[in-house]
C-alpha cells in the first residue's frame, strides 16, 4: 500500500500515527493511505516555514521571478502527471483534469509579473521639504486549506501569489485526493525555491484546527462548504488572522425566450454535468423564463442522455464518478426527496451502472423539472450531476429568485438582448456573472469570489485582491532637513504647508 507523506523543509516526512484511505472513485478500491498530521507536526511545519520566511521576504524580486518562471515551465512539463494524479484520486476525466491544471497555471503566469504587482507609490513635496511613499510587505507564514474538487487548481490559485509576494506557505490539501500536492512540492524544489518556503501537511480536521490556532500563521485561505467556511472565518479571525474563506454555491443559469435553445441547452449540460457537478461554479439550477420552455428542456434531455459516463482514464469518458460512496448516497437521497416533494424527474441517473466498474461511485446526469424554492433539492447544495429546472414568468422574477437565495457565487444569463443582460448583471447580488457564458470564472488578472454565504472575509482569491490579501501596506513620510535648518517644532497636530 502506497503511503502519501507530508512535505516539510524540502523533503517528504512520514510520521507514525493516524492514516486515512485514498480511493479511486471509478473502482471504489483503496489505492493508498495518507498520513494525517497532528497538532505537533503542524507546529513543526509552521516553525520551518517561519524560519524560511524572513530570508525569502528579503529576496530580490528578480530572484522570485526567476523561481516563478522556472516553476511555470516545470508545471507545463509535468501537466500530464498532475492531471493523472487528479483523475485517479478525484475521478474527473483526464481532459477536465488537464483544464484544471491549465487554469491554475494562469495564476502562476500572473504571479510572474510580481515586480509590477508590488510597485509602490511616491509623492514628491507633499509638504515643504517632505516626501511620501508607500509599498507593500509580506505577512510571514500563510496557510491554504483546499477542497477535494480541485486538488491542483485551487492550491495554484493561492500559493503562487503568496510566495511571489514574499511569504512562506503551508498547504493543507484534502485528504481525499492529496497526491497532487506532493507533485507540486517537488516542482517547487526543482525550480530552486528555498526549502521551507513551501510545505504540505496532510490531514483532516485536527490539522485544520491547529493551523487556525497557530500564533505564527498570519493568514488563512480556504475553499470548501459554507458551514466550514463560516467556522474557519470565525475561529481564525478570533485568533487575529486575516481570512478569505470561500463557501458553497447554488448557481443559477437564466434562459430568456430570445436565447438560442440549442446553444443554451448545450452549455447548461456542460456546466451542470462537467466534473460530475462537483464544481463550486457548476450550474445546478436552470431558470427558464416564459415561452420556449419545452424546446430548451427537450434539447437538454437529449444532450444529457448522450453524455458518456465512465472512468477517468478512458479517452471516451466525458464525465466520471463522484468522489465517495457517501457523496453518491447523499445525492441519490436528494433526488428522491425532490421527487417525493413534487419535482418531475425528466432524466434519472440514479441507477446508472458502468460495465466493469460496478463498485465505482457513478451517477448519470439527472434533470428535475418543476422544482420550487421550498424543495430540499433546491435549498441544499447538491454537488453532483443534478440539474433542477425552475420556471418563472420574466427576467425580473428571475433576478428576485436569485437574490433571495442565500448563496451568491456565480450566475449566468442566456439572451440575445443587451438591455436584459445589463438589467440582469446590475440587478443580481452575485459575485461572478456570465452573459451567454455559463461558468464565468474570471481570468487570473481579475479576482475570483462570491457574495453572501459564498464568501466570508473581504478579499477575493487571486488577482489584484490576492496581492492585497497576502501583503500589508506601509506609508513612509520623509524629511531630510538641512544641517542649519530650524529645529523648532509645534505641539499642534501636523498639517501640510
């Protein structure tokens, strides 16, 4: 049985103690065991990071840029290795896993511009013989706690900017699919990042709590469920840490009568069932407005039935399994709840069996029609291949529906009307909006984050807000008086003159 280790101070570390199983979701078989850190090991990792942080913060921007460019090239060279690790432990198909790594690479490339990103400001002669300038400095040791659904991309959304801005980083990946984290650690070392600047502690809730409480951890980045995001934000801020905690989602896609039915249906299917619906930006609710409902839904049914479900490494597979048997059982239960509460099951994926993979955690695409906001299948985040259809009369009703939902991560509108699109994106209380784009994940030079129960904290992830999150500002006011200048000073509050 393969053992998946920690990475501390530039080497793999395996300590005796608790372990957890790592399974291949396509077969259900346990393929490895991951070591689970206790508070003592987390403390060791943080102390190693703290010892490396000061020297790294003092490194030149040229040195950091060289390391980042080298890391970028290594990730490109090892993209298939990373994608394979993701596919084998998460279950998403290889093409999807490669796309995940590519979206993470965009943040590495953005971070390569750190000399520009960290440019300060200078004002000459703000008062008589006084100049003023500002710049940003790193926080020290920062930590990332990342989810199972993107074991490569979400860490890559965090640590490139944290490291580029001069911090040391401790990553706590999901214990369900931890192997990608060690591949990334090895690539950092090959890129000549000093040992101790990037560390990985494998673990579960015990490791998370240790990071939240550790006095040398200055900031926490988290992506996961809303309940855990809220807990992390409360506990870490109580300990004086800076926190960005991204929570759950219930993403709506609104289809107006003037939308192209085939185009809308194709993108609804892709965004609802890609990665088996295990994306925080997956469309889980289709809001169909007014006329043309039957044409759109008939096209959705046809295209969803055609989705090829199978194991991750089969080139013919378009959608893989969900992450665990428990996740499958929960999703099946929610589909049954929706049916019992009055939803119409247009397409039922509960009984799907993939030949040769009968023990895998597979579900087929499922479409529930005539869903209402009172149903559990609407109220809960399903995180599986289930598309709920809600019918409304007009775009204003659709906006009101979205705004009444406690989540505010992403939403989309399919339309040919610029007026309706403008009214929609100005009216919805959601952080990321797509117009004829169903998964509106911003590129790396913007920032990713939702509103309401989808984000706890005041900074989004990566992009300009990521730079601000991992640094703090200093303002320096300077006077160089002449030797024979007056030394007289006033007790009054200083003002510019």
